[in-house]
């Protein structure tokens, strides 16, 4: 498994962990913080995908 794939899996696992721990009884400020963390992690996943696409394109062009 490449380093990018391993990082992607770790981020996805963290997102799932956060989602599993959100409960309606939690303080809304705490819940908002968790949603912000999920958004940030999703941004990181998108950056990884863009990097992977860029690397794939470079490989194809060789």
C-alpha cells in the first residue's frame, strides 16, 4: 500500500470514528467542532485525490 493510500485510509477511519461518536445529546458547540473536523478531513481527502490524479497523469505522459 502506498503512503498516500495509507494516509487516505487513516483519514477515512478518523472520519468514521468521529461520525460514530456524534450523539444528539452532545453540546451543539462540541458537535459543530466535530463537523468542522470532518469537513477539514474531507478537504484533505480531496487534496490526496488531486495529488494522486496529478501523479497518475505524469506517469501516463512518460
